[in-house]
């Protein structure tokens, strides 16, 4: 032994060198990469200069109110994955993001922020100004969140439904529907507040405890029976009445029908006073006590058999009929027969539509009964009308019972007074006029999943006309004028195009800023004093439903759009409103394909809610919480990885456990990439790359696996099945790369001389795989992919991974014939690994390189087939032109391998599987201090007495 410092042979190995960190440091690094994209003008250039066709995924506008939640993340990241894939594939995928800015929630938000006196003195214009400012504020907040997630879009030119150009385009859509005869004015019951003389939206109602209504049971005398029923009833048909129950006696003057449920059982009962009453069979006995009379069943019939009974109104000179209502008629209370006043209830209105009943509404704005209410005219429905009507019922013998009734009842949130249902004039789109065209258009669209088609088809087939007017201030006005004396409507091509131009120039505020003279076009302006501008605004679904005109056509994108992608509730919402307007105006759907996703739930399948404490805030997931130990900053890529991992065709879970698993997968992919990068630090492709045909079998197999991955992932992205990509990516990184190729490659990469073809060929493969891996993950893990690209240790032509384009594999790489023999050997490798593992567990062996292995094939006649297959695989390996790499001992990570023959060592472990005997023994020779192989030639060099001949040769290279 000499006293000199021993040489550290570790320094003579080719170790990893890369600045690409093991940890993402996402909070810092992701914004840096986003800044790089901005500097390169990447999205703008690709989306405009790409050589391929225009691809239009049209953004459904989120509502401009509130913080972003994971539902937003699922939606926008799915869209971004699709757009980034399209950009990589050379398409011009411009994504114009949108916001829905009008409507009640924002109006209420503004009103709630005001003091009572401010609210009282608020002009419509002042309210609109505040709502406008609020919406823009919210848009900026949400936009910043979307950008942080790495979403690419026209962020500087989003579409807002409050933009002038958008409002003008929307008026254009409305105008074309008017001119085509699809828009009409009609009555519809709405929540009405007599105390503030206005219609109210659901959100403006409150339901205080303790509201008591005067409920009455009343008998409406039958005057005519359908023949079949008459013959069944015989004598019981005499003095028959239908029994109804109501908590709003003031609506009785508006009664135009009595509705029954077709599927319920009803019975005609004798009352013992010579009278017969018709009630629901299930309620008969409870009604006996409520009404204080015996009800002896005479005949039981189905509700559907009651249709057509004619009864006389007990208080007014008219007759009406029994009609079939719907499932809203139950036996929970009342009589099972429902007093129907189409002007005063939504169910009544809908039933009335089926039977073409008039929308009678004998109540004025203040809640006073009108002349149409006959003797009750002038009474107030919330004050004296009920009492007078109950008295009148009693006088004519129609009152069966009366009782105070406590129930939930809507009050005006501002005046704290009760509201009523009252039919008012509203604007409708007549769906009947283009229903067939809409159904045909639905059939021409590709719905993903296919069940979406049935959903929207059923909804469009069964829906009523679309009420598009709202009595609100924060919206696009319905640009109509009413004659001050006759009420005649002024709405034609001249007024529409004039208003459209005014909106395009000034925005829809102009409707409130100017008087009629300044809003009417030339021929009408002169007679402006005769006209009064309307005060209704449009349903916000009409706003967003016009986006195909306001955005897609306006910005020169594909119309119909290639894709709409939203939550599955939009069959009822945006998919439908967009379809209806587009079909009404242009006769076809605004989209070629519609993809839907489910909703986000927690890990137990529950809704996320503050009270359950199970909300995952995407901002915290990405940027970390206050306590970063507890809530680390995982980065946008982990959020994006989650989106790619879920089968979004159903509802998707997210919770802390899932986030941890995703972070693990993220780390695996990152560390795989880091390993590839770290081993390429001295690789110059032009100088060092080995041509494909000179690569060993192992390398050619790795490239075949890569080609197969590109194939499958390309298909996964085309079918929007990102979860398959997520699985394939993990499998590729963990199994093909880490467990097999890189595991075997360690010796080639570290131990061989830097310039040895054994190492250069491996580096060639690493480079080819790495660049493609970066491309394949780029749509999902966009930051990691770019980080890889920026850390490539050799020169590349493209400044960004996104400029490289979608990965492809040369035809030569596709060698599926390499897989069967390789799979044979990998199975053998697994068998040997199990033996080595059991030796390690028993303490008889340390590292696998301490082992030598003997194989004996054909030891089990019953398994001759598999043994033959392995023999063929070994022959294949044997035939390789690159024995220094295609070497079974190296592949098994043992120091020596022997096939057949006499086995010298002391057998530590032995197993027979599939006709192969595996014996493990300690390797002979001693351990090389540099490569850790056990060799017989250690010490042959005096300069390096602890090294094997191979290592000495590496060190002594010139
Ligand atoms: Zn060695």
C-alpha cells in the first residue's frame, strides 16, 4: 500500500450534468417560461402563420363574476390542450376567449354594494356604468388566472358581450329573426311586485317565515260530461261538481280550466247531501275531515278519462273544461284537481298553451282587479279581493271549506311586501317557426359523447317558445318603440339597422342616453313624440347565443366553428341558445362538433362546498397556500396534468390525495426528462449521432417503442381521450424508459469512454426520444416541455418546443418485429430479477452485479413452446452486430451469464419457470472499483490495480 491519495474513479465516470432541476420550482419557472413565449410572440405567430388550415374552437363565455374555481380549470385547460395540439400540428388555431358580462347577478352585485339612498336615486345609466366597471374588473381577475394556467389565447382582444361591436352583431341577429317573423310579443306570467310595480327575477325574491294565505276548497258545478263517463255515472251525474283548492282566491276570476293528472285515480263521491264531488281517490278520506262531510265513493276513474268535462264558473257567467295538466299535480295537498289560471302561474300557463287557453290576467300593475274580473273590479288582490271572493263563493253555495294556510310565499326583496304571479307582455322567439330546421341541424352535428345528441334533441323537440325579454337595466335593450296611444309596435328593417349602427358606434348605453327623436331613423324621427322606446332588455342567453355572429364571423374564424366544448349542462344553455339563433338566421348549427365534460366533485363524489371544507382552490394548488408546507405550490402543470388524467365524459373527482398522486406522476416524468438531458451534456448531434442502421437492437427497440407511443398518443389527442395519453405517458416513462432502457443503459452511459460508440449510440437514442417526449407532453405539460427545450445542451433550430411541431417518427423506426423477442427477454429479465431479489432479501447477495447467472432452456417438456420462443429470442440477440451493447449479461445487470454447461458457483437460488431454469451464484473474480463489475482481470494494470481491463482501457485512451 502506498501512502498517496487514492484516485477517485467516480470522477472518471460520465456523470449527469444539467441545469434542469429535479424540482420544478414552478412558482418562479412557469412565469419565466410564459414570459419567453410572450417575447417570442409564439401563440400569435403560430396561430396566424402556421401552414395548415384554420381551426376554430369557439370559447363559451364564463360569467364575469367571482373567483376562478376548478370547474373553470377543467373547461379552459381542456380547450387549451386541444388548441395547443392543433397549433403543434400546424393548424391556425386562434382562440378568442370570451366573457358573458350582462345580466342580473352583476346588476344585483352592484345594487347590493350601494346604500339605500344611493340605490333609490340611481339612474339606469349610472347603474349601467357601475355594472360595466364591475364586469371589466372581474374579467381582468379571471383573465390573470387563466393566463397563469398557461392558457394561450387572444388575451389582448377577448370578446366581451358588452363590447359595442358585439352588441351591434347581437342586434343584427335579433333583427334578422324579427324580419324572418320569428319574434313576437305575448303574455306570460312573471313574478310581479304590486308594491314596486315591476317584474322581479327569482334572485330578487325572499321567502320570509310565517306567511299565511286564506285557502279555500270550492265546488265548480259540472254542466256536461263526456258520453262514456256519463253512461258510467248514471244517477251520480246529477248535481256533480269538481272540487278544487286554492291559496289565492283572488285568482278565481281568472280561472279558465281545472287540470287533472292523467295517471292519478279519481273518484266520484256522494256527499250525503244529495250532491256528488269529484276528488282524487287518495285524498278522499282526508278530505272527509277537512270538508266535514262523508264522501262515499260511487265510481273510480283515471284522470285521463276526465278530460272534456264542462263546468260552470261559480262566480262568473262562463263555462270551462277539465284538462290534462302534468306531473305537477299531486296528492300531497288540495283535491288532486287544480284550479288553472294561465295568467297567474307558470304551470297553468304551460297547460294553457297546450289547450290554447287565453292568458287572462284581470289584474293591473298595482294589483287591482280590472273590469275583466266582473263584480270584483277595483278590489286589490293583496288586500280586499280575497275576502270578497270567499264571501261570494259562500253565497252561491260553492264554498266547501276555508282555512288559513301557512306556506312559503315570495316577497319583494326591496319593499318586503308579497308578490304575485301576473301575466305581462313579453317578447318571444317562436321556436315553432324553426323547430324542424333545428332538429335537422342537430342531426348534422357530431356530438361527443353521442348521448349529448339525444339530450339536446329531446329538449329542442319539447321546448316552448323562448321568452327573450327581461325587465332589467344591465343588458342589451330590445330595440323597439311603442305607439304612445295605440301601443302599436315599431320594429322594422329601417329601425333595426339604424339602432344597430348607433350601437356599433356608441354602445347600447345610447338607448338610455338619447330620446326617441335621436334614436329613430329619418322617416320616423319627425314623429318621434308619438313613440316611446321600450325598457326591456334581452335574456343574457340571447347575448351569449349570438357569439357565432359577434365573434366567430366577426373575427374571420370558421363558421360553423370546428368545436364547441362546455359542461354538459349547456345542452340546456349555450349550446341550445347558439343553435336556435344560428338556425333561425342561417339555417344551420353554429358548430360542427360539440364536446361536453362533466362537473368537478371531491374525492368522495360530493359537490365542493365551503361548508364541507372540501374545496380545492386552483389558485392555491398552483401558487401554494399561506402555509407552503401544507399547501405547496404545485404549479400550473400539475393542474393541467389533472385535467388530462380524468375521464371527463362523467363527473370528475379532485382532492388532496389525487393532487399528491399527480405530483408523483409529474415528478416521474420530470426526472425521466432530467436523466435524458443530463446524459446529453457532451453530445453534439452533428458530430456524435449514430445512424439508425448502425444502432444496436436495444436502441432500435427503444425507437420502435417511441414510434408506437407517438402513434397511440396522436390518436388519443385526435379522439380527445387525454386520460389515455396520461396512462401511456406514465407507462413509457416508468416501464420502457426507467425500468428497461435506462436501467440497462447506465453502464453504457457512465462507464464507457465518453466517445465510445456504445455510449454515443445510446445518447443518439436519448436525444431522439427526449425531443419527441417534449413534443408529446407539450399540449398538457406545456411548461415542462418548454423547460426541457430550453435546457437542451446542444443547438436546435427552433427556439421553442412549439415551433418544432407535433412529433413524428421516421418510417424506419417502425419495427414491430423487434417486440416479440424483446418481450421474451424482458420476461426472462423479470424472472432473474425475482431470483436476485430473493437472494438480496436473504442477505446472500448485494448489488445484482455481484451475481452470475446460469440459464438452462428446455428443462420442462410441457413448456417446450415458451422455451423455444426464448431460444429464438436469444438467437436473435446473439446475431446482433453490436455484441458490446446487445449483451444479455448487461441487460440482466449481472457480471456473468452462462447458458447451459456446468455451473461453477455455489448456487444461491434456483427456479424453473416456463421451461427455463435460472441459477444464481456469487460472481467469481473481484469487484472493479470503477464499474463495480466482478471480473477476473482486476489488477492487471499496475497504474490502476483496482480496475478491470475494460476500465483501464477507458482511462488510458489518448
Ligand atoms: Zn471496470
